[in-house]
């Protein structure tokens, strides 16, 4: 498939994530105030979309606390900075098995809840976008599995569609795209869909360009996609995704470094991405253009 460069690019900033990065950089935001402020700074730097998890303010551990999501949402919406809010719905599907001879009982870190509880904060906060991790996969840890069964995805996707929240399909491998297309064909998700190509997450799709283009070539032509790579390849994937016709994601969820030896802040990663995009001859679009492109309605403060 010939490359058709995207000339009107939106930037998503993944602000904090749920990984164990809270003690590896002082810039990883923990409290709702810190997360919201970092998201607002990223928006001022050029991010049209902010993708937010929440963390326990004391420990920095990932959380599903509705009160924390509500505070982040309200702080961002009450600010004078416009941005499209994208909340994760990826929590609540984590299994950490016992050892290889005794997989049960599961170990600390297991967090498995039902579909309604996994999207409870989405129903409460009504962001414009929320994520839908479109498959089950092994992660880097030896006995940890991210669990998203077809039945769970059908239920969660249907709830998101009914709420009027646009799912951002998180595709960590080609099979995830295959099932995402089935969800659209079944009427669970509306077409055209929005998809994030997640490259370099062990043990999903590796972050080589051949695999990336295999992912791109499996995205239906009327869908909108973004791409990202982990760690030191984050900025390389800004250029690769734009060249392949997509949009970009950067942020501390995926990469802590601005350059070797220099820890980044979210707004700095956004500034770097904006510079790359503009130097490629493309234009960075803002939140209103993204809403028009994706058919979103701006959510006002309650």
C-alpha cells in the first residue's frame, strides 16, 4: 500500500498511565490536581487530546476510584484550556497468576471486575473518548495477563456506544484489529472507528516498521488511527505515524525521557512532537477540529 502522509495531525498526550513509573521520575503526576495540571500544560503545548488514568495520590499506584476520575475531569473541564478528554477504560482486567505449577490462587495485583464496573467512571464523567483494549495479551511480567474476552469487549463496547462516548480501540497486535472490525460489523461499535496502534509493548506487536505497516494496512480506510512507540522510539513513531497517514501519541505513560539523561515532562514531549510534525510539512490541529473529524460533541462542565 503506498504511503499517504497525513497533513492535518492531532496529538494525544498520554499523561500518566498505570505502569510502575511513579518512582522512576518526579514528573509522573499522581494526584488529580497534578494529573489535570499536566494535561492542561500538554494541551497548551499543542495536544488536542489528553488520555488520562488516575493514581492513588499517596502511593502513585494505579486506581479505579471514581472520585479521582471525577476530580481530574472537573479540573480539566473547569480550566480555560480546551482539550478533548480521553479516559482509560482498561483497568479491571488484570490477572497475576501464581507460579507455573500452581497458577491458582492468583497473586497480588489481580484486579478483575465486571463490565459495568469497568466503565462506571465513563458513565459518571462522560468523557468525549474512552479506550477499549481490544484483546487479551501477555505483558512483560512473567505471569501477568491483560484480559479482555470477546464477551467482555462486546458488553463494554455496547455500553460506551449507548453512553455516546467514542471508543478509542487500543490495538496491541493484528488480531486486536481483526476483532475490532468484527465489533463494528456486529453493530457494537459505530463506524468509522478510532484506533490507537500500540507498538513495542511486550508481548504485543514489536515496534519495527514492517510490523507497524502490517498494522496500518489492517486499519479500514475510513477509520482514524494514531500510533505510538514505547521509550526511546517514541519520537521516531511520531514521524512514522504521520508518514503512514496517521496521528500521534506521546506522553509519560509511554516514555519518561526527553533525551538521554534528561527526564521529560508531558508538555515537553508534546512540544517535541509538534516540532517534528511541523518540520515534516504537516499541520497540528486543535480540539475543535478533532471533534469535527471524529463526530464528537464537546462536554461542558457540570
